[in-house]
């Protein structure tokens, strides 16, 4: 059993408003401010919520270094990194091996920055020689099958694989993980042809890219941040890789004082596509089977991770409003005569998603300390035949039925729906566990 309380009881939390400006306009609400780029910029999921939102609720909940915070859908570690910066112990749970890895690395500030610099220059020289010699680096056939077509061009891919070969050849365990994460960032933002909008797609095709230079710059940024934050490296953070509907069982009973998280929303975003390139090239996903196994560990939020035998819908029997919503979506499909395999699954996704969140919230209760506060960042959706899904409202009803107290629902921002061209609410559902 993992114990969740750490640190000295006297360590106090500093109000973020005294240190950072809080972005308040709707357009800026989800942006990463310049002041927040330290560590968060090492590798950041494009759909991440902003660090200033984490600080807001740490302050409102009165969290100090004597408490422990959990993010059960931690992604690339926004909540966990922010807690570490502020000296607050934390746990993260994440099913995806690439993003779980990123969260672990982003909360490791104990390495020697000068040593990282020297070793990375050595790696770059080895990689440069491999590129100059024209060594034929290629992906396996299985790996190529699961990449998005044209996500990376041959020359940048060859350079990235040469760098990866150099990293494996001259590996130093002290620096390996940080160097690999720097490569992940380079793959996405320098080497790839990816474009991130409402969904990940292919943008301008790059014939070449400055892979080594970008990687070294990412290492330089890491070194700079580590030097600045080294005195805060001691605040504990633990990342558990697993299904957030089940892994909360690994936390000690009554050990979590606050939860700040953003679970997936019920829509057609396949979250594994956003991180597919780096997941495959760095060896976190090697085949279609591994990809499918990963998707089975995720809350069912889109049609691409619905599988025969899924049973989360059994947990919504006590919530007729969810069944009614799913029935409306199916009736609309029939009315519009939509018959594709994906469209036939929209109602199923709705049932499975909310059933999965019932499981998560039910299992989470045992880990919560009496009086624990929770903040869930969720958004309304209209992706399924323009039927509005009030995610925050429904999750709050589920939580109350499970014994949580609803503190309120804050409006975080609004965002434009590509389906209806209307503004959708993105909200923070605030709960309290009475214990």
C-alpha cells in the first residue's frame, strides 16, 4: 500500500496571485503564460489545462505542504509539476505510457545539469556522425502501420532515428530519461508534419528539419530550469501508470486531501492520436495490439476505444438522465439516417463514458481524507449529431449520488463548437468529500 502523506507539517503554500499574474480573459484562459513555461514546456499535451488554473484551486482549497494532492488523469503532469513547484506532495495516475513517462521526468529535478549538458553534446556528436555516414535507419513494419500517414518525412525521421540510436548506444542511466523526453518534444514540434487543431492532423510537409539543434536546445532549456528549481526538488511526486477507474485502489485510505484534474470529455477526440508519433518512435507502443491494449485502459470517451465486452454502461442504471441522453442521440442518428460504424456507436460512447466516470468517482472515495476538496475541469460537448452533452452537470449529479457534496460549478471559459458554431462551456466541477 502506497502512503500518501509526506513532508514537514510546517511547510506553507504561497498564494500564486502574489507570484504570477492570473489570465482572466476568455481567449487567454487556456494559454500557457510566459511565467509558467518552466518545466511545463519540456513536453506538453496539446489539450492540457493551464498551470494558473491549478494554482487557483490549490489556493481556494487552502492546500499546504502538509497535504497531498492527486491528479487521477494526470496526462503530461500539469497538476503534479505545479504542486512540486509549490512544495506540495502529489500523486498522478495516467494510463498512457508516453505521458506517464513525461510526468515522471518533468518532476525529476535532481539530476546534475552540467553533466546532462556534457552528455548530450557527446550524444549529438555520435548522432551527427551516424547521419553523415548515411546509415539507413528505418522503423519496423508494425510501427509504420500505426503512425499517422505523413506525420513525419523521411529525412527528419532518419535524423531522429540516428539520434535515438546514439542515445541507446551511449546511454547513461542518469540522463537517459531527460534526453528521451527532449527527443519527444523535438519529434512533435520540430521534426513532424503534425498540425494540432480540434483534432490532430497533417500540416505543411517538411522535407527536412533541424533535429539535432532542436534537441540540444530542449536540453539547454531543461538544464536552465533544473538549475533554477533544484532547491524545490525534494517535494515528493509519484506517478502511477494505470487505469484511473481502478488504480486509485493503490492509494492509502484517507490519504488524499485534494484532487485537481481534467478527465477526457465525451467526444470524437482519440487522445492516443495526439501522442502517436513520439509513442511509437520511443518504443512505448510497438504494434496495433499494444495500442488496443492501451485504449482498453482509458475511459471510453470516443468511438475508437469502444470494444466488445465493455461493461461500464452497467454503472449508469441509477442515472436515467444519462440513458435518456443516449436514447436522444440514437434517435437523432436514425432520424438523419446515419449508418456508419462510428455513428452507430455515439450513444454507446455516452453510456460507457459516464459509466466509467461512475466507477472512477466510486473507487476514489476510499482514498479521500474527510473534507477533501475536488476540482474536475470538464467541458460541454455537441459532437454527437449536435445533441448537447452537459458534462459538468451530469458529473456533478453522479458525484452527489455517490455521497460527494457539490460546492459549485465554476465557468472556466467558453470555446467555439465546430459542430454547432456555438459557444460551449468549459467548467470546473467543485466537490467535497464529507468522509
